[in-house]
C-alpha cells in the first residue's frame, strides 16, 4: 500500500484524544492490511494532553490534523473527511483494531454492490474476542439492539467505531452534525442514509476488535452487570430523543413521540426514586426532556429538511427495527445498570 499515490482507494480517518496508550495497536492493524490498493491514514488529534503526538511522529506517512482546542468527535471526523482524498472513507476509533482482511473485504463488497452503502464488519470485544454485534437494529425508542444473526446483512445502523462508506455519500449526507457532540452520531448518518434508500450493511466475514466504553466509560457488561456513566446516559437519551423527532416517518411522529416522552418520564422518575439519586433525574432524564422542549423549533426545522429528502416509505424505513424494547430486555437480563 502506498499512501502517496494520487488515486487513493480508501482514507482511514482516526479521531484521537489522549490515545497515547492505544494508538500503536490501532495504527499497526491499519498498516498490516492486505489490500493491494493505495490508502491514506489521517489522524485528527483533538488537543490531547498526553504524548499522542509523539506516538504519531513515529508514523511519517500518517497525515496529522492537530487541533488547537478540543472540538469533539463529530467535528474531528468532519475535518478528516474534508481533508480526505479516498474514494471510500473508513471512520475508525483509536480504541479499535482491524482484522488483516478488513479493508479488502469492505472494498470488494462496495465494488460488487455498484451502489453507495454504509457498511461495517462484525465487532468483537477487545479482551475476550467475543462477538458484540453484527451491526444493530433499533427498537421503537431508538435504542440500538445488537444483531447477532450472521445471515442478516441489512441493519438499521452500524457503530461509528468502524464505519465505511463512499466519500461521496458522506458528503451527500452532510457528515456528523456538530450539535450531537458524541453518542448517536453514527445512528444519525445511518438513519439519513436509509431514508434515502441506501443500504446499511454489516458484512458476514472479517471484523474488528473494540475496547467498548473506552472513551465515555460503561456501555458494557462487567461481572454480569451492565455498567454505564452519567455522561454517556445523558448524551444517549438526549440524542436518541432528538433523532426520533427528526427521522420518524409521518404520520407516526405524534404517537411515537407521545409514547417516548411518557415512557422516558416514568423511567426517569421511578429509577431516580428507587436509587434515591437526584442526579440521575436532573442530569439524564430531565436534561433530555428539557432539550426536546428548548430545541423544539430547531429540531422541527431539521425534521422538515430531512423528511423533504425521504425516498422510502415507513415500511421500508422500519424494516430494520425490532419491536422488542431493548431496555426491558436488559433490565430482566442484568438488573438495574450501575452508574458512575
């Protein structure tokens, strides 16, 4: 692979913040790819306070975009894709590592399809190698539900830790909205793509390993209990609620939003009461509900803009949804999550 060619098959974009301890493993997995075509590797360092830049200096072919201030995950990726030259882009977390045939698998499928699509590979836990998901379905409340079916390629969304698409499709979708900040930005681009009729796929072979929850903590099962953080839950509930407003097909918005707001309010009230945790209500549930109200004008404007582009009906859009509520399933399986 020659990163200096004028014709680049793929741009691998790695957003980094304080990744000194994990960058080597990520970059080693990229440079060990068996592709046979030219790539470029771009890393956006988001004003790291550790020695990330010293690690990156050991990779002279890596294009480093150094930010003077911390701009967050969404803007980091937007900047990298703006600088990219590849026909395709792969957004790769700095806490993820590709299997050796990952790029060739994605590139071959893209060219066989002959049409733009968002794609990923099976995700495995970094430490155990256990399968985490083959992309995700969504439940009625926009909660990701891991797909474990090797026969199912079409999914509702793919995780942003390893997200592949043609650069032209990224530009058409507008990239990651800066207002999201982090958490559910991958859901946004997948919903935007699916409502335009583009496939969202998880390929059955190859894969990547991922240190789940490395950036925000939580989002994994430890010792039989689900663990998460206040910050992750806050961003998750706020952003999922916003995306429900933006992407729910008409005329389903009013009933879907009514059920969602009612359920979220009751969930927050009883969980906070049961745990005697005012912070859980204040920082997570009330914050999400208040965001919906305070941003109702801008969210409806975003909804009108997105809905005006829709090319598929509600049946096609909901084809990758499951009607089993994810939170109830997790509650019965693991009990109440631990928050820290």
